[in-house]
């Protein structure tokens, strides 16, 4: 159990984090933790994806009606496949998992994260712990456009306020509007935003 603090728009928030092992032997500890939490962050390996125990913990979170965010970790490992893991979340867990980030590779090296909402790219140079914000990589533009379109469409399907703005061609879908819709859908349990990175390399963690 760890307490940390986070500030946004001049407001200070205290976050109480409870980390539980995913192993089946700790089911009791997981359930006791879920009883007192406001939400859960589900971590998945970019290589192994949704495993057997993932289903058990997901069912426990369903039991308590917890809002969830997912993070696909270990994208630096050979064989990591972000889209496959998102697909597994939908098929195996029945989650409305929606990517709000995409991984960025240069050759075989996982080097950055694409923010689909703010349309920003974060690049980590070799061995660096802090990223640089840069322009969207040209080679990924088709994938970014497809993922962005899917994000907006899924939000329009589950959020009436966003649907009205989505259908109004005169309305600019500003990042603030999209963020607000994601927040509403997440808290209502209608959507699971999916982020990605590598904790070991400190990519996508900040």
C-alpha cells in the first residue's frame, strides 16, 4: 500500500494505491483490496496478454462494479503485440477495451508512445529516462488515423453527450471534449481505456 499525491488544475489529490500479486494464491488479498477501492488498474504483459488469472481478477472487479483502466506493459520485449492484447481483453474478458495510446517502434526497438487524444508523440532516446515530445511519425499516420477513428466511434456509441458533438459537423472535437467523454464512460463502467509502455525502460510511465 502506497500513498502519493497528484495535482491537476490547481487541485491536490491524495492517491492511495494498493498493489496485489496476480498469482492465484493471493485471490483473498485481491478481493479484500477490491472491496475498498474506487477503481482498478489492470496490468497485462505485451507478450503473454490476458492470462488465466486475469479472468479471475476481472470477474472479481466486475463483482464490485469497479471502474477500470488497463496498461499493456513490457512492450520492449520480443513478441510484444499491443493490438493482440487489446483484442484479447475484448474477446476473453468481454471488456469494451479502447486504445487511447499506441506504441511506437523504430525497427525492433520500442521507443515511444502516441497519444491519440492530444495527437502527441513521446519519444525516448536510447538509454534516456525522460521523453521528448515530437511530431507524429509519418510511418504510423495510417494506424494513428484508424485508431483515433475507432476511439471516437466507440465513445459516440456509449456517451450521448459526445454523440451529439460527434454528429455535429460544425463542432470541433477538442481534446478536452474527448477527455471528458472518456472519463464519463470509464466511471460508468462502459469503457476501459488502454495505455501502453514499458515499466522496465521507463517508457510511457510518466
